[in-house]
């Protein structure tokens, strides 16, 4: 009888350990992302450069004169902020901070998470929802658009939004755990 009990305990550990790791590891592991500011196609910007630094660089470049024989730098389209919001946590355990900003870069809209940090969790996604202050699965699922899997729970990151997206329709950025249908953080979008 004891031998059978030990086999049951060992089997439970072998089966349960990976499940416990999947659910618990995000609580103490962070995925850090550090993407540069979104730019137009063909333009390159050093990693971590802010919108203000880009504008200052462009202004300085416009003031200098270059001869026709010198190589011209690639054209940089300035990003224009069209919406912005601050992240807050969904509850005492699921916390979020930082800024969600939507920029128009050329003819694309780009969602940028800046100074961003959220409690890590399994399979987090970036979602836009029509609900002004979603707190539950029902709030999120009233009308939503999934943007992408969250790249990291800490740091600056960019997400290209679908063409023709109406920000009048989708008013809140949500960090959402798909397997458990839990809201981790929200950022209502308003004027920049």
C-alpha cells in the first residue's frame, strides 16, 4: 500500500511540476523589451531614442547645409501622437504602469508602450476594447480587437495597428491573460 502511495505522489509531482512552473514562473520572471521609437520605412533610429530626441535631431539636420556630393541620410517621417493614456492595474494583484501612446507614422498607426511595466502572467496579449473601463471578461468581449501577444512585461515596445482602425471605436488598451480571461492592466486613450 505504501509503495503505491509513493508512486501516486511521484506521478503527481512529475505531472504537476510543469503546470506549476507555467503558472507560477511569470510571477518572478520578467521579460524586458527595449524597442526604439517607431519610424517610417527605411529610416533607422538608435535603440531607445525618444520622440523628442528624434525631433531635435531632425531640426538640427534641417539647419545644416550639405553639398550635393555628400550622402543624404534617409528621410525620417516624424511620428505624430494621436492618442495617449496611462496604465493602471486591474486590482491589487494585477498591477500596471506606464503610458500607451498611439502615433501616426507615415500612413500607419503604431501603439507604443513607454515606461511600461505590468505584473507578468501566462500568455498576455495587447487588446483594444470599446469598453471605457474593462474589469472583466464580459467587459473586454463586448467589442475588442486583439493586436498581438505582449512582447515583454517590462520596457518600451511598438505594435503596428491595423489599417483603417478607428480610435473613436476602440477607447482602451488592455493587457489581457487569454487562458484565464483576466484583465491585468488598462490604459484609457484620450487626446495626446
